[in-house]
C-alpha cells in the first residue's frame, strides 16, 4: 500500500499544471487546468519546472477593416512538477513575476504601430499587470455555458406561422434573398451595440460598429457552413424573422460551439423567435456539444435570453487594449468619465 501511494505521488509530480489568461473564452473549466497544453509557437521560456510564453495572434479580418495590425494577446504558464502555479495564482510573488515578464515582452515587441487586445479575468493578477503597463479596459463580457442537451426547450406554439430551417435547407435560388434579409435585420438591430467595436473611440475613428457587424456577416457567408446558419421564417409572408450563426470554437474535451451572431426582426420580437432558434440547436449540433455563449455585461436582454434557455453564467472577462506607435491615441477611460 505504501508503494502505491509513492507511485501516485510521483505521477502527480509530473502532471502539467497549465494556465491560459483567456481560459473562459476557450471553455476551460478554471484558471488552472491539469492538461497537456498544445504544442505551439513561440517556444516555452523559463527555468526548470516553471515556464511561460506570450502568444500573439494577428486578427487578419480586423486588421484589414481598421487599416492597422490588430493582435490578440494571451499569456500561458506551465508548471510541471511543483504545483506552484495552482498554489500561488494570486500570490505577490506571481504578480511580480508577471510584471517582469510582461516588461521583457513589451521591450522586444514587434509592433511599430498596432492595436493589441487581451481578454482576461478581472480578479486575476494579469489584469492589474496589464493596466500598470498602459493597457485600458474597453469591454466587459459575460460568458454562459451548458451542454446542448441541457438546453431548456420551450414548447412550440402550434398556431405560430414561424418555421425553422438551416440555410442548407433553402433552395439555391432563394439563398441570396435570405442573405439580403439577414443583412436587413443587422442594419435594423445593430445600429447600437455594447462591444468595443461600438465604444472604443480609436476603432470608431476608423469604422462604425454597424460597419463591423456587416463585414462580420459578409465573412460568415463565406466561411460558415450552410447547415450552421439557422433561420426563422414566417411561412405566411415569406419573411425572415430572425437568424443565428453557429460556429465551432477551440475548446478542451467535447466539441465547443458558439452562436457568433443572433438577431430578430423588430416586429417579431417578443414572439419566441430566439427560443425557437434555440430549439434547433440539438438538431444541428452533436449531442455532447458544449455551448459557449458570450455577451456584454450591459446587454441585459441577451443575458436574460441565455438564462431562460438554460445556459449557466460561467465566468466574466474584460478586454484590455493598448495602442502602439500612435502619436496621440484616444483614451477610452477619459471619454467615458
């Protein structure tokens, strides 16, 4: 028996404790996970069992839209042996280490002029480290998560003329008209928004929030499979009532999907269209799918819709950004005050 205990202790010693600063956005169960992190560039840095790396990924879509390089930044830490990371996530020692490695990273930054954003949890140490390094908060996000089979499926009204289909079930010669109606609903419903694309003055000086949404939809039409474009159609008037765009996203374990964008035409709001679209998800997605939805803290209507359909509030994140190489970047904090 003593031998088995020693064997288990030895096995525990070599398990990798892994932290990723945007962990809620990828569906991880917590800030510290016992997983084998994916092999990726850049290489791990550090000494001994404790390693770290900054991962910067260029957003080609936003870079083209806003006319400058847009990068998403995250920090990954690996502790293979001591469990130091799991024990010391909120320690002063870790905070100081993060300050040091961020300064090292920024000192060799490859961005002569760029918009750099990071999604982090506000009560974790990296938030304050980034703020101290000149990053500003420009967005507050709420994440909801559930297994697709646990969604609350509201009853369908038999007298309701709304029919639900995917774009793949629409005849080829009707699809362009449906896409036009999706854009009509976007123009009607997304004149105002909550995300940084509607509130960050630096981005707004280059493109409006509605322009961002319409360009996102154009990209979705090219990249999202037809069966993942869900439609609500009024069979009496041949009018598109609403839509929801689904997409698979990176995650650990079971497949993770999200709804990239959903909207309902104004005259159909309050008539259960979003609940009807939700009823279609188990029909479209694999049975073991984890559904991860993201909205903005001030979007009370969307948060209520998530809760009413069985999604559980999972975590909150904030988006911090810093503009490099701009002579006089507009301060989000100053304009919000």
